């Protein structure tokens, strides 16, 4: 029955191989169980409920991918997207987390509509590759900065705005966890980040910095403090249009890039190199975002860590089913996850930031017309503490360069619309 439904024979795989692949994918991305709640909890959301919802949203989204698309691809709340939710929308723009969840839901809804009408892929084609790469690099720098602050390496300074902080015991514990992550990454050990987080947490426990959990397992979990609390009506304001667009833009290239990488590695391409079932996967990505917002978490997207399971031979949706089941099981370990301190998860942010900064290699900084708008995006995302603002500055600078060079025809009508939305971001 499993063979017929998931097409094991057709794709030259087996149930045993798919199980191993699913376990591999889980360990590669399980760090999100620890990191996502710590980021979103800064908004005032209940951390324990966030742990449950992170596991639940990830499991449901990944299960959808496995059963509806028969693809070995996992989805979870996206890094960078959760930072935008917490630090840009709620903390910087003073939007309530319920309204921010409404914005996430609307971005997913609009995303779904764009996918159905085939507009989503067209948007990808009109935005220069350098700006796409700059967005990833800028978010990477932004996440790294947040990680350094959470670790206690960087602190506020009245004279210089920010400065290096004295190295505390907790910072040393976090750095020890970071060294574990880096050492394991160099050896290509699966689950390097989660092992580093657990190592730092264990050191904190042994040194008395945090209390031991009262239990290892718990069946007493709840999502009511944050689930179904999104405020869609409050999000339906012109002033939030820029934020909705920014979330759509970030998720657009996050999901497209990850899906392209995963599907090519899994050989989900036809003779012309086109990805089979891409629109269905994109639609599921949008549905997962809406589902996540209803449950109480930030934008859910495709995870590039899926390639680790694919690398272990995963070729069908059964890989995703196994990964989803393991994330559901993670809910039982809430007593342990709750005690993990922020400085233990901070190194994961720094490492993810490093991985995202690799995109900078695709930017031609020799050509100022291409390089400067990309440079503006990278710098302004980090320094303005707002991904939306960084993108708006970058798109506007791109248009200004084209206007100065009288290259109006090199800017497509869709790109002019994006530039107009960037202007609206500042006016609204």
C-alpha cells in the first residue's frame, strides 16, 4: 500500500531509505524548535505555547507536502521571516502580535492567489538577481546581529550606539556551543546546530546558570494563549501594505530558492529542466503560511535543510511524513525545551546568518549600477533594524540609477509597481 501511494518502486527507493532520510531532515532542522520560540517570545507571546505551535505548524505543513505533493520537502517557520515578525513588525513598528499574525495570514492569502494565477513566478523573473542575493545577505547580517546581541557580545552604548560587551559567563557558554556547532559542521555531522544548542544548555545546567527541568516529558501542552488570536481586520490597513509586500517578497525568494535546490537534487525535473509540480508546492507553501498564522506563528516556508534528507536517498513524501511525526513527538519534550536559554540558541542565529551571507558572491560590486542598490539593501536591513525598510531603500535606489542612466526600458512594468510599493512604505 505504501509502495503504491508513495511510488517507492517508481522512484527507486524503499521505506527504510525514506525513514532514514526523514530522520536526517529532522535533525538538520530541529534547531527551529528552540530558536523560533525564543525569537517570537520577545513580542510578549507565550513561550511554552510557541514551542507547541512551532512543532505543530512544522508537522502539519510538512505532512501536507508529503501527502499532497509526494515530495521529500519539509516546511517550518522561516528564519529571517520570524525576525521580521518580531523585531520589525512588533518591536520596531509597535504592531501588536495579533495584528502581525493577521499580516502574515494576508501575505499567505495573497501569495496563494498569485500562485493560482501564475503571477508568482513572473515576479521572480522581473527582479534582478543581485537584489535577490542582497536580500538574503542582508537578512543574514541582520540575523547575525540579533544573535550577537542575544549572546551578549554586542550591547547598547550611548556614545557609539552599539559596542562590544564585556565577556560574561553566559556568553562563554554560548560561544562553547557555537564551537561545537562549527566543529560538527566542518565534519558535516547532521544536526550540528541542535547538538550545539544542547551542549550549551547542558553546560548552563551543570554550572547552575539555569534550573534543571521538573520532568523530561509532559502531556500537558496548550496552544490557546496564541492560537486563533490573529487579528485580520486590524491588518487590513493601507499602512500595512508595505509590510505585507515585504513578507510576500521574502517568502517568495526563500521558497523558490529552496524548492529549486531541493527538487533538482531529488531529480524532480522534466527533460527541459522544469520542476514537476512546482505550482502545487508553491500553493502548499502559501497554505502553510496561513495555517501557521492561525495557529500563532510567523511565516512558514520551505526549508533548504530538506536537501540533507534528499542526500540520504529521500525521494518521496514518506520522507516528509517521517519528519512530521518526529516534530509532533517533539511536543512531548516541552519541559526540556522550555529551559533552553536565549544565549544557547543565539549561536544558531549567527551560523544561519553566515550561511545566508554566502549569496553575496552573486553580486557584481564592480558595476556600481548593480552593486550599489544591493549594497543599500544589505546595509539598511541591518542598520535600520527593519527588513521592509532595507528592501524599500534598495528598490528605490535601483530605480534611481536606471532613471539617471535613462534606462527606463530595462525596468519592467512589474518592477515599477514594486518601486511604487517601496515609496508607499515610507509615506504610509
